């Protein structure tokens, strides 16, 4: 007579599988997709575009990134570590330099009559630009705007921009707008 093989008790298998599932759910890290937070402009009727006044060259801060991830700012080769300070100087134009962005007087709540920059940042990259470099340049451009807003908030309200109420933040945004224009990436063969 053949020996009978003992059965493996299966009553606790479900408990063990459940515990393993919980263990892997707790210990696994999830990658969170990151992106750029941008407010897209409202759609404008093409017939209305002809009525917009031209933008003066002095009010455009040009940033170019080539296929080798080199940065050219206002016609000069520059390291990314200096980009933020250059953008801040251009947008703030503290000494009303004729080569930097113009300002015009506007009546802004909480501030009264104050000079508001007309500066626009124009970013153009090559199709061969790496994603890392593109994001690094974007971070510096947005960081410069955020730094200016933070400085203005602290000088006017005595607190951080993030701690301002919605109306105060809106007023600060009107004085230091985030106008970043991105041109189509340039192809390697021309255009």
C-alpha cells in the first residue's frame, strides 16, 4: 500500500497573500508625474489680433537654448546660474534703464498709482534641447518672477506672497505679471 502524502493546510494562505499585498503596497513608492503649471491665454478672435499694438523690442527678454543645451540670453552666451538674476533685473528695471523693460503707471488696489512692467520673456529652444535643460530654464524664469513677487509682498504687506489673501496676490500679480512666451522649437535643418 502506498504512503499517503499529507496535505498542506490552505486555510492560512489567503491571510499570507493578503499580508504580502499590504506589505508591497506600503513599501512601494509611486512616482508622481510632474509638469509645468501654466495658465494658458484666452482664445482671441483672429480679427482682433490686427488691432494689438506692436511690442517694442526693448520689452522682450530673449532666451534661446540650442541643441547642445547652451544658453543665449539677449545675444550673449550665459550660464544658467546667472539667468534668474538677469530676468529679475530686466523685469524690475529698478533704475529705469533704457535697455530694460518699460514701465507704465497703473492704479492697482492696495498700491495706488504704481509702475507696472511691460516686460515679456521670450523662450525658444531647439528640438535637440534636452528635457532636463528645458525644465531647468523654465524653473529659473518662473523662479525669477516668483522672487520678485515675494520681495514686493514682503516690502508692502510684511509677509510672504503665499500668505497673502487672494485680492492681495492678484494685486501683486498685476504689478509683476508672468509673461513667458514660448516660440515653436527650431528644427535642426533650418526654420
